[in-house]
């Protein structure tokens, strides 16, 4: 399929069931979002968790309780149909992957959209930097750390980070570029020795796939949008629905609009 | 002496001969400058060298040929008397250290003022970061690298860098802060392995004094204002006058005015 469809055209094909794949590389230039849906009784604490931990959990938009619309992100958005694949969790445990959640919808569902690393990866590539997971066509490697998130009610847990290796001068440039994008995880939270943040082995990620780290390269670690998933596993809400990894909401917002300067 | 004198009051005491010491820590909040004076026949090439190598050689001001004034930096400035100690070089070789250069002055002298790391060190400290050379009351360690500067006429040479160690999170913060100050060397040019830029041993600096690098800390390397001195050694102009290391011109410009954002 043509990757340069407009976001509205891609969402239409997702809604019709024609497109059920990974959205990576589609609609370049537009913000893609991580999604979390929770019952209203859990939504307040989750929002507080996000606000206390903005680097892993940057909130780009949320819906009114019971509403599938977030017009600030996409005029015609229906969160029940416009994501290629959803994951359903009960009591914090994965139950099913589906391509439509209209039958699961509840009047008390509150939808959260969080920033995603696709936005900053695009900014880094536009500057000429090589993103190893893109080059090697792998899911970015992600690791549980020993960095505690600030808890909020029942939501708590340790930060998950994604890792991308760079030569030193490119690492400095990546920090500069990502600093401009606090709404999509911002600057790295760590660089260098993985053991300092509780990572035992770079070649054994907890999520995603390992990538090559070449001699002389420095690993950079970014706060990752998988962090809320860990907090949800701990909180064990009766139901929670998320996007399936890599199958994101594609919004109408240009990535450049997230730059703070 | 009171370190919180106004810049004008400190310059007055330097001019009168009362103050002949290091200016580090004096007039906090105000820009201090590295100085280079060259005959006009050499000044054009030197300016080009600075413009081609803005990270080690950021030009903050220069005087008309024969003039000891740079009103854009300090209203009453006389570069012949307002620096505590000067160094005189002939054919690129050190000849003498003096506290006044009125007797050496030539009608064809062109004075250059370059940004200095004191400005960004102050910004880092204001953010709560520890600067090791400040804590240990040492001259910052500086090293010759194998990074070639872009040559201009007779001026050429390899970049000199200064080094300050930080924990990873502070290293990231230091890169963010220094990025705001391109006129005083800007972001680091390297981090991590010193050998990658041709430095054999951190405990054997080529200039200044070694500082403690603790377990788990990462060395950050900034382009350094000693770089033009190396280029002058290579160019061998008949005469060149600089400030003595640490004995800087104190200007009336607030450090904050150098921030680009």
C-alpha cells in the first residue's frame, strides 16, 4: 500500500478492515500515538500517573468518558475502529488481539493517546542520523530498568527504556534534536553503561529485538511508551485496551508541531 | 577583593595596577573573554580561521585596527590596560608576561575577543551541576586532539578540548544547557572514549591540571579557546599578544544575553 496516503485516507482503510498492519513508515511527517483505554474509575489515577511521569507517558490527547472521538488529534477519529490492531487486557493480563473494539466498548471508557518514538526517529533521520533499528528492520530493543516511576494510586512500576546506539558526535546531536520534542519522550534519560540503570545485557531486551552495537558506539536510552503497560500489569484494572505494538493511531498533527523551538 | 564588584569597577582596579590576578569567580553573571592581538597583516586570516572554526574560536567582538576600544563589549574598555596579565609571543614563541601593553602597542594592532568557558560553567552551576575543576580548585584539564581545524591562510592546527566529567543524566543536561550558548563553545564536541579523538591519557592533560574522574562518570569534551594559541604557534606571526590563562577581559555583557533561546 502507498505509504504516503493522507492520515485520513489511511484511517479510512483501517476502519474498513482493509489495513490491519504495522503503521511504521506510513504517513511520514505525521504524529502517531500509543493508545490506552481504561474505565473511568481508573482513568483519573492513570492520568495522574502520566502527569507525574511525562517522559515515558506524554499525554497528547484524551477523550471524554464514553466518547470515541478526540477531534484535537484527528477530525473524524473513532478510536474503536481506526487502529489496525488492539490488545485487550483483563486484570492486567493479555487476553486477545482484535482489529475492532466496537463490541467491547463501554460507556465509561476513557481513551488516552500518548506520544511515540516514531516522531523523534523521523527528526533524527531528517538530520542524517542512522537509526539502527530502522536500518536493521527490527523492532527497537526495549528494557526494564531499575528507575522507579512516581506512583499514582494503583499505578506504579519501573521505567521501560528504548535503546539506539550512536557514535559520540551523533549522540550529542541526537540529544539536541530530541530536546526539542518533549511531547514524544524528549531527550534520552541515560547514556553509556547499561548496568547503571539496571540493564544486564543489551543483547537480551525485555521487549522488541536486539540491534547491533558497533565498536566505539554509545548506547542512548529513551523513556519508552511501554512503561504504562507495565504500570497497568501492576494495577490490574478489570479491563484495559491498548494498540498492538507498532500498530498506532495515525493523527492529522504534523510532527513539526510538537517541536518546542 | 570583593568578587561582586561591577565589571567597570574591576576593570578600573586592573587598569590602576591594583588587581593583577585570575578573574575566575569575579563579576558573576558577566561574560569574560579570551583575547588575541595581531598585526593587521595577520588579522584577516585569523578572523577567517575563527569564522571557519566557530566552536573553538567564537568571536564576541573585535576592534578597528589601532584602536584599543571595543564599545560593544564594555563602554570604557582599553585593551592595553584592562586585562590583569598579558602574554607576548614573537614568531609564535612565548617571550614575556606583563601587566600592561601600552609600551608595546602598535598602530596596526587588531584585537579579537573570543568566548570563554566561564560563561557556560556558570550556566551549568546555576542548574545545580557540579563542575569538577571548580570543586577541586584546579585549572580545567585541556588536551590536544587529532581533530583538524579548517585552515585559513597561515593559521592551522588541531583542536584543543577541555574536559569535565559527569554522571550520565548530568551529561545529558549539560549538553542541553550548553547548546543554548553557541557563542561560548556550545555543546561538547565529544563524549566518552578519549582515544577516539586522539587523547592518550586523561590524567596527563596538555594544558591545565588533571581532575578526578569517578567510577561511572563520562568525560565530556568541549572545543577550547586554547585552540587559536596552537594555530598562532604554527603561523608564527612576528608579534602576538594574548591574555594570560585565567586572567580574562571582564565585559559588561550579561551571560544570559549569549543564550540563543
